[in-house]
């Protein structure tokens, strides 16, 4: 990739300088037309940090509690040594910690996150009537309270939940503990607790994407034990501004994505379904993903912070798709001094397997039921890669067995 140090002192007429100016103009225009929003910042006193601090100073049965950021294998062994009474005690006292521990039993995480959601719901209900808040603040509290009510709905399996800042969450469709095939939907910008799901245009939000994918996978492979994770458990850029143009948040998200994947069932095969800025997260994470990740499929990608698929450093198959009407194709696909995300994954030089995206209709329609794009995601997810529909002129199934 190209950096400022490599450019030296570019002349105004040089290709690199024109590219840099193009990037600057694109993102300044987007920022000044109202696409950029203010994002809440996490602080040392956010609920999860407070709970983690208490956990670190606590003990159980005379033993210190394990490092909450320890390896999933270590945490799995530790939880298997506990009695039901002990796990119940942990859920009551530290629901936010237990609900976010990679390595804790999945069913226990679901239960802990229900407890954490009940607590967060009660807090927001009080804030709705807090006269110290502005009307906008009380309105926001009401919106969050109703979102928590939704997440507490019957049968919902919340794998992670953090009410801090704009909020993060992940939800599971299917039996994750026994799945042979796991698909992880990694969304793009403006993903937070309030946009995690949408009643209008549901398939443009993480929950709707994952639910549609799970239903398609069950139709395509009814005898395969599948699970799909709606993974909005990273801090995404708020709007298409400077955060969306750099890899800082993607790098932070990649750490969390790797931690999730490392905690998934050891014998499962994992596919990452990455949309928009989510493909940047997947690209940064790729090098350090375990072999259980067999496929990385990106849609509407601004780039994966690599010049070629081989530069990602993964043994997983890399797939890419883009609708003809997707505005992302107009974003300059290059990286200059950390600005931009590198080559277009659909370009012939990148080396991804190009999938058809018929029916997607723009940047947000890749998971709409009935689209070729969703069908392709599902086939990749269940391992039926020889039956995918390739993009025009691409032999995307060549060499597959």
C-alpha cells in the first residue's frame, strides 16, 4: 500500500496527489452533507468496565475469578469446574461480565444477558422521567428502553450485550453450541444498539440480515446443523466521515471478531459475511483467524486494507459481490497515508472469487429474501460453494472441490 512517506513531496499533478485529493474531497463532502453523527464515547465508569473491575477484585470458593480476557479454552475449563449454585451466583452478581465472556457456556451467556438487559431496562425507564435530562435525553432513554424490551422477547438468544455508549450486541439464530456450520454477519457503519434491528426495511439491519441468512441456509441445507450470529459487537463508524475512511475502528473490531471466532465450537466451520465497513473489519482480522474460518464473503466493500486477496494472510476462500447500483463503487479504492481501504475486492487484480448480486438494489439490499446475493451468502455459509452464482465473466468456482 502507499503511505505519505512513500509519496515524498508529491507535485500537484502527480497521480498519488490527485488520488489523495479525491479521497479528501469525497469524505469532506459526505461529512458536510450531514452523514457524520456524534458518537457516544466509552469511559472508565461505563457499566461493563465497572462490572469487570468488580469481577477482578472478587473471588469464588476462596479462589480469585479468572481473567475475563483470558483464552476461551481456559475460561471453558474453569466454568466446567463450577457447580450450578456457583454459576447462578456469578450471573446474579456479574451479568454483564458473564454475558460477554468468550469461553463461558453459550446457554449461560444467554441467561446472563437477559439479566443484564432487565437491569439496563430498569435504568432507562427511570431516565425517561429524570427531570435533569433534556427532552432529547429522555426521548433517547425511551428508545433504548423499548429496544431492550425487544431484545428480551421470548426465544431471543443474546450472545453479547453492552449498554455503554451507543451500545453493542450480538444475537444467535440456531443452536450455536452444536452447530457444524456457523455464519457471522459483520455489519458496517451506523451500527449500534438502536439500529441493531429495524421494523422498517428490516433486512438492512444486522438482526434482519442474520435472520434472513439463517432461514435461507435452513432451506438450502435442512440436514446441516447451522447457526448464524448477528454480530454488532464492535464500535462501528458513526456516519461516513473520517472514522469510516480509516482503519482505526476496524482494527479494534478485528480484535473482538477474532475473540468471538476463537470461542466458537472447535469442530464447526465458520464463514464471515461482511457488509460495507464490516468488510474492512474482516480484512484486518483475516491474518490471525483460525483455520476453522473457511470463507470470507464481502458485499458492498470499500476495500479490505489489502492490495490482493493473498495479502490478507488467510487460508480462507475470499468472495466478493457488489450490486451495479451500489454507490460504494464511486469511493476511491486506494489507501494513502491511512486514508482509504485499499484495492477494490471486485477488481481482477485483487483475486477474490466474484459472486453475482442480482436483486440487491443498491448498497443495503444484499440480504433481502429472494435476491441472488442472499442465496450466494447462504450457499457459502453451508459449504455448498460449487453451486454459487458467479458474477459476469468470473469463473468463481474454479478449483473448488
